[in-house]
DNA sequence: CTGGGGACGGGGCCC
DNA sequence: TGGGCCCCGTCCCCA
């Protein structure tokens, strides 16, 4: 079962240069503020993605992180398994200005109201948009996209064409399936440069790297306590640390 | 209760 | 245009 349908739209993305990132330690002057349920996260203390034991420490992107060897994939792939690892273990953006808006969860199951009739045969339908940009609406949910390609990709989240041959679980994209297959094979191609702990998922390694940071990425605006994950900060605030917690 | 790991999802960019 | 890849993020569960 899908855990979430994400709707993310915040700051303009910029490909972070992680190779440089690690050399930026100590020079974290940019502040990032995350807002969630009224909370303000002062990320100005965020040094970088994570702090090496020494500021003079050279970039330590570990060898095991080499993603160029997808060969270790299990043969039990799937109806759509191919390449790509999906997520990355690279350190996250240097100092993104995190304007956090609680992610809206959209279960695209048709429970949301539709304001327009939905064709039955078409995967996509054009919305009567007055703006210059055309809109392509998903027939399964109210989401709309400005490009057909984006819509088609989205539709895959409904059709879930990538099926694990081991357990039958279906995914929208090949690399999601690949990541899933690692749960069967136990493959963990992403290693932490600090503790050598290995992960099957880049995002998880990224989160793990935060645990090595002296000053973590998410900071409570009230008590200045930092957390490695936004969820932890959210828990922290909701548990009442800060009087303003909701 | 907190911290962390595991699993997984979507959007956007690049080729 | 489509696929691959990356980033960011969340939820669940466990120690």
C-alpha cells in the first residue's frame, strides 16, 4: 500500500553540489526557516549537510556509495525492474531555505471531489484552463499537470506497472521497485563514511548522516534544540517542549 | 518519549 | 516525449 502521495512544491530547486558541500563546513551563514504547524525552524545553525569530525576533513563521500554499479541487483527483479537506484546518499543541499509546508497527502483514489466530468477512456484529459499553460488532469484523481509527460508519470502511481516478482508488491517506477527488491536481497549499496553503516536507500543514508552532525538540520525555534529529522522536530514540538506547541 | 532506521512516494531535471 | 536519476520528504516501527 502506498504510504503517501506527495505534493511538493516549494523553493526553486537547484542541484546541490555535494562534492563541494562537505568543504563548506563551518560556513553556514544562511538561515533556513521551516514552518510547520506554526513552528519556526531556525536552520541557520545548520552547518552543512553533516559535519565531518574535522572541518579540514576532505570530502568523504565513500566509495561504497558508488552508484555506478547497479549490477548487484537481484535477479528476482520484476516486470519492470531495470536500473537506477532511485535515491541518493549524497549529502543534501547545502543550505536550502526550507520553507516547510506540511505535505498534503493526497490519496488519489477518487475520494476527492471532482469539479469536472471525467472521461472514461482517456488517461488524461485537458482541463479548460484559461492560462497560457495547458493542464492535463488525471482521471483517477484531481491532480493536474502542465505537461502530458508529467501526467503520464503520475498516472503510473495509479497503475503501478512495476511489480515485484518476489512479493507481488507494485510500484509506480522501476527504481522504486529496485529499492524494494533490496529489502528482499538485503543489498545495501550505500555506506556511511563515518561509521560504515550500510543502507539500502540513499535517503536513509542521508538521514543517517544527520545523526553524525553536531548541529542537526532542523532546529526548534523556541529551544534551539536541533534534530536530524523534521519528523523528530515535529514530535518535539507537538510533545510540548515548546509552549507554543500545538 | 525520543532517536533512528526502513521503506517508499512524487516532482523536477537531464539526457 | 519518455525514461532515468536525484532530491526531498513522510510514515511506520523499533530500540
